[in-house]
C-alpha cells in the first residue's frame, strides 16, 4: 500500500503497484472510451469510482475494492444507491483473495437478476437529479 503525506493511502498508486507500471488503459481519455467497453462486461471489478458508476448505471454489478477512507466513502455511497449489485472489499483485508472470488462468483451468477434492479436504481437517481435541476432556478431567484 502506498501512503501519501499524512499517512493516507493512495488507491491509484496502490493499483499501479498491483498491476505494474504498465500504462494499461492510458488511451481511455474520454468518458465514452470508458463506458463502451464496460457495457460488454457481465461484472466489473474495479478500484475506480467512475468505472463503478458507469457499470452500475448500465445494470452491471460491481465488486469495488478500496483502501483509503476517501474511496471507501465514495463506494459506500454507490452501495447505498445500488444495493446488492455493489459489493465492497478492502484491499488490506487478509481474506481479500477469498472474498474477491466469492463476490465475483455471486455477482456473476446473479447478474441477470440484478440488471433490472440496477437500471431501476439508475432511473430513480436520474429522476431525482432532474427534479433538483428543475427546482434550482426558483431557488436561485429567492
């Protein structure tokens, strides 16, 4: 695990350590270049918040692994919004490998059943955002 000043770990640096220094994914420089390949997945395993959002919004379950409190909080928000389609694991858990295998197997087996639930959660969030945006001009005029 890589630590920043102040003792906080950096998930990005930790992932680079795990995956090597290769620039895998360096050509994924626009949201669409990330979203399109994710759409072909049955399950996404990621430490990237945005990759998780893009997957869940398309009805694809996610195993999110986190190290820092910052990313744990972000992923917990996703888990709250998307429910059982988002499983969180701590990278420093001594049982990480076992739990990762179990989580992948579970989400893989349930992907078809979870897809409509995840899409409905995304639609609810879109509706809430649209309502908030529609109310914003009136709130700003006050």
